């Protein structure tokens, strides 16, 4: 066996780089995948009392640095005895020949360990030298280009300007550029035209809506409780707080404090109390026979999973029943983290919750939106001025009456929202194996994981201490939190993270391909005052961002997953953006920020299995129907079918990266969802000239629709295909006029005076809205 191995390794070694191996990059992922389950952090299930994740233990018992042949570690992975072989055959794990050679080379090089990259503070690194200084627009480009040089890859040429404008508009606002926006940038000869356009996008209210949609995935925001009857609950003002925070560029450290502990801040404002609703976003039950102690344990575990995933990029939830198998989180760490939330008032809804819609989930408060509060202040100022006058003429009296009526309308539009209200903390015990019936475990005080910097306090630590610790770059883990957030912002701009593991920076995740770049950006993010717009601006102005997404065959073969960012990414838009795009292109989109959740069309009977209480879905009418996807009612158990088909999550757990599927259902949704059909009708109306159709006006309408949908004119082949479709549809509806009339029943266009013409053109617009290019971020 050994002779065969060394012969095989001789050939493999010739193909592997002789460069110094990196433990974090090359070795730790192998050990984490195949060894740590039995020889890692979990003391209760550790075999042979051997830890391979700790350097001293590994070298005391199994590894002789510099001498693979004398190392039991190497002997066991080469053994032909099933009783001795590691990993054991019944483990389901097996090392490849290349992995074995990497481990052999690592031991031969002295088996050097490194502090785990995700738990070490970001370190500054000067941008490395790169082969083409003229390609660089930002220091981040140097890090990228240096890696491309190492990988013998060439960066892609710049994307053409219309493609770049379309890309950045989607990335920063979630909407397509209008033809006017596109013309404005294309006709601007100034060298900073693109950067000024980026600034306008970042200042747009649509920016906050786009960023909020991603944050709501992370914090598992939904309009319903999730468990059992999945009743509605009052939380939509929290969503408005999030998009306001992004639009105001609220520093991320303050954003963190307000959500985790807004109620604990001195003289907490209305917005900070709304933000504290984060602690109430988890799934809850309102079933009559519930066991409160059971659900308190469930809620505590949910909060630990979410906080650790959102801010730490960690899977601390895996330590609920035992020490983590792959990372240094213990069960004691898990319950100590949960103790931070022992002061969140949960008892009220156990006794006061109802099956009403919405259900009762105290503590709650009545609130208005930020702009409504500002408007009320202005109204009250003017009302006071008028009322202080001795006499009012008819004009001023009319003004006063109007102002008072408006003030009443605003007051009447207030919404209830769940908030956090601190109570005397509950006792929290370490639950053996997560069993809520077993109270034999020790009482736990709030504390952060023991292997990380600790919170120093002479009193019981609270949620505000936890929030401060998460963003404190000197005494806490602010550098680590910054790295997690930067990686996600990079993902929003490039389609994948610098580490592709957006939710797990632990041993089962993937190390960053550009670790020095990730650290440099993390330091810059914190040093900028946690300025998200600053960081996004840097990214989208970089040369790396401006690359074309096209790649030749050689580049695709060498880097199929674009790990080295030698090109931009192409992918289907997220579910809400697909809908928003169609509404924007058609002219139906209602650009109103904030407000209650809205209910677009969905199939009749979809809620037939919902009980406690039974309910019937009633879609909104009028302007509410055409609000952006970020405002769509999020029913956890029965997510809107269009969103579900296009990979939106149920938001039962943190979702840092949505899957991107490609199924026939998606095409059927784009063709047949009532909102998409009405968007196609509206797009047809938008581009059709008045009067009788003529060949030249047909071509103009097709060209206008194509520019609206794709930001470019149709080419000859596309124009011909759409013209032929139009002719075929005209012939069909002329032969079947009843079908044309039926198409518009109960729609915005029920009263159209040209049903045959509009029906044929609607078919063409459905095809345009269903094109890959229409729904693809390129």
C-alpha cells in the first residue's frame, strides 16, 4: 500500500505547487470535513482524546513536525487495515489522493498551524504589486489583479456603458434604469458621469428598499408568526425602520445597537423602540395547549441562531445540544448567549395571544412612519399659529379646517408594532442535550463565547453590552463583524462573496480567496464610521466591478465559478426584483415608500389549509397592488407563489444567500402570474401609438418595449421574431375574439375599446418580459 501510495504521490507532487502551504486555506478545510467530527472541539464525542484542531494536542499525540513517515497521523490515513484507517470507512468520509498529498506536504513542512482566520482581527496589508497599473481604479483592484496574475488569468474588458448602468442600477436600487436615466448618463461627456450617477442612486429612496430586502432575509422578517396557525402579527413598521436606516445611511454600529437593544438606549426614541422589534421577529406559537417552558427554550435557541448568523457569520446554534463539532463554541457558550435575551418579555403572548388576525403579541405600540411624524410636526406648528390669532377670516378658517382634517387622517393611519420591553431576566440553565424538561444544568449568566474577547462589566451584562461587543473593534469583535458584513456587501455587488460561505465563517465554511482584500475592506468599513454607502460606492466604482460578465472558454475552464473575479457575474434577479422590474418597465410601479404590507394577486384557494382561524386571501386593489416586492405580505407557511417559485425564502431562518434555480415553473410564473400579465398589458398600452397599426409603428412599438425591458434596442433577428409573433397573435385573436375579451375581464383594462389589438400586443409583451435578458443582472 505504501509503495503504491508514494508512487502515486510522486506524480501528484509534480503537479502541485511547491509553494508554502497555508493551514487555513489548504489544510484546515480538509481536517474540518473529515477529522474534526471525532477529533475536534466537542469533548463529549471526542475519540482517543485527540484534538486535531489544537496544535499542541495534535503534535503531542499524532504529528511529528517535518517527519511524515514518523507521524501516526500520516500512517493512519495510509493504512490498509480497516480497523486502523482514518477516517474510518463507516464514517462516510474518504480522503482523495490529492488531499493526502497536501497533508503529507504539510507535515513535511513542519505542520505549521495558524490562528483561524475568522476569529483573528483583520490585519492591514499594503496592496500587492500588480501587472497593469493602468487597470487600477481603487486599491481593491490591486488585490484582485495580483490574484489574477497568480492564477494566470486575465481580467475581462470593461462592460459597455449601457450594461454597466443597468447593472449598477439593479445592484443599488433593485430597479432597471429608465430610458431617461440611461440617456442622461450616455450623453454626459464628463469623466465623472458614472460616479455622479452612482451618487444619485445611493441618494434615491429606492436604495433603502433594495438594501432592506436583503437585510429582511438575514433577520427572518415576516408578517406572520410561523408556527401552527401562522397568524398575522404586527411588525411592518420595523421593515420601514430598516429601509429608512439604509436611506439615512445610519452607521452600521448604531443600526446594530438599535435593533438588539433599542429599548435599553438612554431616552429611546420612537425609531429605536421600533428597531427593538428585531427581538420579536422569530417564529412564535399561539396554540392553546402550548408548554411555555418548551417554547421559551425554542425562542432562546432561535435568537442565538439568528444573532450569531447575522452578526458573527457563525453557527452557534449547532451547540444547542452538545459542543460544536467543528468550531470552538461550547454548549455553555450557547446558553450564555441566550441569557442575553432572558429579559425579553415573552410571557404576555402565552396568556394574551389569540387566533385573531392579527394575533395579539404584547408588548406593542402605536406608531407612525418617520415622514408622518415630521408632517404632523409641521401641521401642528401651523395649526398653533392659526389658533393663536384672535380672528380668522374665511380663507384662514378653511386652511385650519383642512390642516386639522389632515392631522386626524395621519393619526388614524397609525399602525401597531411589536417592540421589546425589558423585564426581570428569567433564569437560564444549560439544558443537557437541549432537553427543556431537564433542569439539572447550571444557571447561566449572559456571556460571549469564551475563546473570544470578553465583556468586562461589574454587573449582569445585557443586550446593549452584547451589541457594543459586536461592533467594538478594540475590546470586542467589531473587526470580525465588519468582515462578515463586508463579505455580504461584496456578494451584492459581485454575485459571490470573497468567502463564498456568507452564513458560516466557521470550519465548515470556505476560506476567503482574497483574505488580505477582505481584511483591508473590513478595516476601511469600521474606520469609515461603519458607512455602508461609502463601502458600496468604492466597490461599484472599482475596475473589478466594471468588468464584462462575458468570458472566453479558457477562462471558464480555469475558473468556472469565478472565484478570482476575472469577470462580473450574470444571474437571474431575486424574486422581488423580477416583479419590480416588470412593474417598472410597464409603468405600473407605485413609488411610495413605507406603509402596511400589501397583497398582490395570488391563486384562489391557496390558503385553504390555513386554520386557527381559516382565512381567505383578498388581494389589494388600486395603487397597493403595484407596490414594490419589499412590501409584499410575507406568509411564512404559504409564501406568495411567485416569490416561492423564484427562490425567495420562507424566512423561518437567516438567509444570507438565496439559491438560484432554473426550472420550468419560473417561466410559467413569468408568463401567467396575473401581475405579470397585467404588466404586459400595461407595457403594450405604454408603447402603442394611437390610431390604426402600421408596419412602421409596429417596429417602433417593439423597439420602445425592448429598450424599456433590456436597456438596448432589439437587433434584426429579435425584431423579426417579435414581428412574426405579433402577426400570429393578431390572426389568432381575429379568429377568436371572445378570447381577447375574456383576457381583460377583471383587469385594469377591462374597458379597453381595442381588445383584439391589445390582446395581440400583450402576447408580444409577455414574451419580452419573459426573456432571460429582461430578468438577468448582467
